[in-house]
């Protein structure tokens, strides 16, 4: 249910703004990285686990220009996305999530940074966890991997693909599918043997490949450990942790 909820919210952000923005940075990419920052900067108190409530999204000047005229609407959607994510993860927030867009001249087109802070209001009780003070560490993300190949353009020679697990099929889009334990993955695997971002299946030319994303336990194709990118054919079995997914074409 939680996975369906997150997919619905991410789909809302992407569906609402994808056609309006021509920027190399896509709204859904920002949404997923914001959720990752929320997950990775939690603070445990005596009875609760708190998550950051303020987020600064740094964009390159060119990317920021493409958001002009839509920032308020996008900010509202992202704040709503974070609120629902916090509820689904059962973490506490000191205030409703706040997102602010900023420009950094050092960022190139397709790069964006996120600063996450847990900030207590001045009149909050002293029992609340301490705020994290000044601007924290900025995590910089890039769309370079996605843009390295013309993944956004459909290749008419490449058949459609899906991954099947326990009778359920996941369509592999032109942007590929990332598998892992993290909630911001396209295919979430609840398995302690799976890394947060374990592997991905993505287009490559006229075919599809599977690639390990630096996981702890690696991946297997048809029972054999693979280290680099591996081309896939219909019926291949992909082993991720204790799960085995079937790759299907058409």
C-alpha cells in the first residue's frame, strides 16, 4: 500500500509538470532525491524519530530559468510529497515541510543540490530535538547518467520490456527501472540482502541491459554473478538478494 501511495504521489508530480518543464532536471527526480534526503537525515529522540523539515534545492542558472513561472506550484507539490512520505515512513516533523529553490552558478545544466535541515521553531518546547543550525551539507545530484544515452527517445527497434516478480509485472520505462531497498527506487525490494540502490535495468541502443549500482551482494543473471553491464534477453532470471526477477520482452 505504501509503495502504491508513493508511486501515485511521484506520478502526480511528474504528470503535472513534465510537459511544462523542458529542463534537464525533472520534477520527479527532485521529488525522489528530497525523499532520500529525508530518509538519510533522521534524528532519533527518546520516543520519536524526527526528519528534516526544511529543504533548499539548488539549481543551475539555466535549469532555474525553466522553472520560472511554475515555482510556486512545484514547491507546493514537493512539500505535499514530503509530507505524505513522512507519514508513510512514520517519522515526525517539527513543522510542515518547507522547500525553497535557490540558484548556484557553480552547478551545470542537469545538476542540482539539496540541503536538508531539521529546524525548531522559536516557540517549540525544549524537549524537541535540537535544530541543525546553519546550512548543512549539500548533496549534489546529477542527471548525467540518464543523459549519457538518448534514453528519453523511444527506439522503435527496441521491444518493450517488463520485470516479473511473484506474479506481478513492472513495466520498464525508457528511463529504466532502479531496484533496491530504498523507498525512492522504482521497484522496492523488502530484503535485508538488498542494498538501498542495488541495480538497474535500462535501455541501451536497441536492447536492454542490467547493471549493478555498487551493491554489497551484487547481481546474478541466470544464476551467474555478473560484474559489468549485461545484455538481457527474454526469459533471463535476474537475482537481486534473495529475489529472482524474470525479464520479459513484448
